[in-house]
């Protein structure tokens, strides 16, 4: 869905310019991006393991 933006409006990665000129300034890159934050959170979660021990299976009789 097309959205009209004005000078000074923020754009994100993947923004398409269909008409005219577009000048952008990168405010965050590399380790400061949202995706980098998500990757860090996933890595921390994988390194910490489960917070509760798995229940011991009980044999069916």
C-alpha cells in the first residue's frame, strides 16, 4: 500500500521510491539495528537453556 511521506518523515529498509528523488540518512547500522537486537536475544536464550527442568517421564504400567 502506497504511503505519501513528507520531508523529514522516517523510512525503513525496503522503502520504495516510485517518483522523484529520495535522500536518506542512516541513523542506525550493523550492531544497532532491531534485527541485531533480535539475534542477540535469541543467542542469549539459546545459551541459557530452559529455566525449568524437564519433567521426568513416568513409565506407564
